[in-house]
C-alpha cells in the first residue's frame, strides 16, 4: 500500500535525524580525505584551482596562466605557465531494492527503512564532496530513475521514492520479479563510478547476477546485504516447543512450530511426538538450529555469488542501525 505523502514526510524527518547522527566523511577513490571537491587531487590536468607544476608556454595554452615572475628569469624570453589539476568528480550511484520482501522487520526498524538510511548516507557524503548522484529504485522493474543530479537535490527525492515505490504484495511472485539488472543498466555510464547496491537479495534472477558481475568489473561496486534477526534465528522456546506466528512480505500470516534445541533426555521422544502432531495439523515444524542452518546456507550462497562478481559486501541488520551505517561508511571510505 502506498504511503500517504504527509506520513512519508514525517518518516523522512525521522530518518534524516538518524542520517545526521550517523553520517561520516568518506574517503572517496581519490585517495584523500578532503572537505570539498576543489581540494580533491586528480591526475587530470585542466582548469582547476590546484597547482600542479610549471611548463613552457605552447601555442593554444591559456595566456592567463602565464607565470610572469618565472618568465622574467628566462634569458631567451620563454614564457612559463602554471598548470593545474581538475577537481576529481566521483559519480556516485545507488540501486535500491523496494520489493515487498524489504517491508519486514522485528527489531528496531524495517529492512526498507534501514536500506534507505544506508543509501542516503552515501548520498549525503557525495553531497559534501560536491559529486554527482544517480539512483534507481526497483521491484520487478525500475520504479524511479534519476541521473547525474547534485546530492542536495537528490536527497529528498530519493527518500520519497525509497519509501513510496514498490510493487504491491499481491503482485509479488518469488523468482519472477527481478528488476535489478534493468536498474543497473538504467544508470549506466561510460565513466567508472562508485556504485552502492542495497538489497536483501531474496528475489535474484540470473540476469541480475550477470548485471552485478558487469558492474563489479566496470565500477567500484559495494553491496549492502540487508537482514533482520528473525531471518537468521528464531526466539528461544521452552520445552516441548511453541508456535510462532509472523507476517510475510505478501501480507500472509504464517505459523510454525518451533521445537527446542535441547530436551531432557527422558523427554526427547515427547518433543519429537509433539512436532509430529504439529506437522499433521498443517504447521511447519522446525528447530531453532535447523532454521539457523538453513539461513546460513542461504547467506553463504549469496555472499559467494557477490564475491564472484568482484563486489565488496557489507551485512546490515535492523537491530542496530547505527552500527550497520558505520560499517557501510567504513567500506565506502576505503574503497579504491
């Protein structure tokens, strides 16, 4: 369901407070921690303000860069000009997953809101460095695409679409939605960029993985793997077990029977019998250990695919927003 705009703006104000609290200066791929783009060092000579070296005047050089004091020392009347370095502009791009699976959270916040904060921290850091920002939100298709705007102009627009975009739960079909590949292509450019992909990677298709591999090769790409603690583990339950209900990303309530990891030796048979009854009643029966192991296999498979794509990955979890943001910014700060 689409959020009312007033509700969206109230939530944006709340997330902005988180953002102002967490954001740090980022060491972009220029190799310097600097306060402004003017001070950022580049290997490209141009019309910037940073002095590089002096050289003899050649036809076509701008005469306003003649160094008259240095030229006066040349006995043969050669003119000497100052050369400067252009400020290095980093093209920062965000690809944000807004599929219904992101609207889940049991601790602290929803995955979708954590994802918005994580991506916005990168945008705010780009704003400080006066870099250009592009972003795309996607569900089964790209929802919103913005290319090459200033960070200050992008921020509010990004937050609105990060919170309001997305397919309705009824339209969500696992394994059929995709959308990441088209989003990466929609903001593609011929210049090497710093790309931040924020997703729970629940609904990946092979074409999405192929697009990530291309991005990992062409750009400096960082993936944020958004999780919730209840995706990783179930709460502890007393003997002989307990039912646990939750609402999935399609709005359906599901109930599972959770058996304890350990039972008194002489009652272990009873615990198994209770699980058997739960299954006959149509409930999924699982132990906390089995549930955690299943998720660990799922997580490892995703991390291995991202590594194969040449992408650095950060795991962000809803129970600690501040720590998740700090981890992301540290990776961005050291990304070369």
